[in-house]
C-alpha cells in the first residue's frame, strides 16, 4: 500500500536533571479512514483517504520545585491529503484541512512526575497540562487553542501487581484541521476503537489497567476504558459515552529498565483491535 512511517521521540535530562527536553519528529505517508466529525458517526460514513504529514513537537522544561517542571512548547504540523474518495465528505463538504493544512503554535506546559520508573511505574503518578496557541503570528493557517490534561496514578497492590489509572482530556477552542481534532481510539486511548473513529473538538477519557506478572519475563494486563468526544465541553452526555475493554500479554525485553513489549486485544461495540508495540499504553 506504499505506506511509510518514520518517528523519532528523543528525551533528555540536562544539567543534573534541572532541564527536561521532550521531542517528537514524525513523517508519515499513510492510508486512513475518516468517519466524519462527532460522536454519532456510523460505519457507513467511512471513507478512505491517504495523507502525508510532517510533525515536530518540542517541550523544553525547567524544574521549578522538586519533580515539578514548567516548559515552553512549540508544535508544527503540516498535512497534505494526497488521495480522497471522489464526491466524499473530505472533498465536497468543506472539512477544515480536507485538502491540506499547516498549524504552528507555541505554549506552556506543567509536569509533575512522582513515578518510580518511567517505563513501568508501580508507584507514584504523572500529572501533565499544556496549553498551545496556534496563530497566524506563528505562520499557522488555522487559529485555535489546544488544552491537554493527562493525569496518571499507579497503585501498588501485592507481589508486583499494579493498578494503573488515567484520566485524559483534550479540548480545542477555535477551528482546527480535522487531523488535529481530538481523536479517540488507537494503541493508547480506548484500545478497541480505530484511532480517529470518533473525533471532535473535545474529548474526555478515563482508563484503568490491572498489571500482573505470570512467569519468568512474561506478564499480563486487563484493561477497560470509557470516554467520548463532543463539540464543546458542555455538550458531553454520559449516556452517549463509549466503552472499551480487553487484555494482553507482556514480555520484558529489558528487565533492568523494565521495558516491555506488549500485545493487546481491545474490544469495543463495533470492533476488535490488535496492538503490538513497545512500552505500556500509559
């Protein structure tokens, strides 16, 4: 299918951990599916498209208190829709970014990290917030503000059994290209849904995962999630929330650093998803 994905996620601690630099550099040319915008789209709405995207994200943080970092964020993302279905929604209904988009913005981040391990935490938490403004001043073709809140808590149970909890929200104020809306699904958020199966300005998700050892380097996990997307925060309706659940196996490829390969199977109302990757979902 002539797919190509290149990703680099550098992360550095500098000057005796006073500074923390997180980066993302990605290029991909990839066929995808668009179901429309909103929380009530159906499988019949699906149309295929192929896009190429260049994405750069950096967050340079400085420690302002013990384990508390404040950072400066820059985000650049350029997407071109190379192919879409003739007469489809992307081509004919004026979807923002339906042919191409460029978004560039700066912002601030706040990060409190009390985890005992970055790859497989069994205690502590990670609490992150960022606000990024995309504006013509920064050569952006779209003007919007994005707020992201990511709260994670890890509870030790017994004999290396861990309960991992996450609350996540992403909210767009203004008009963002469809590829930069809040996307639900994928290998991290609401496993069991195709990434982008539901998309809109606002998204709220809560997840829980029970992680436990099996034998030698093998482990397992059982997980569940609930969430939805909406046009505005005040438009969320609990009775419309989506549910996912599933389980998976873990294999420790680096026991010293606690780095796992994971194979997960997630289930939603309409889909079963399989995910094989390195590292935990959160």
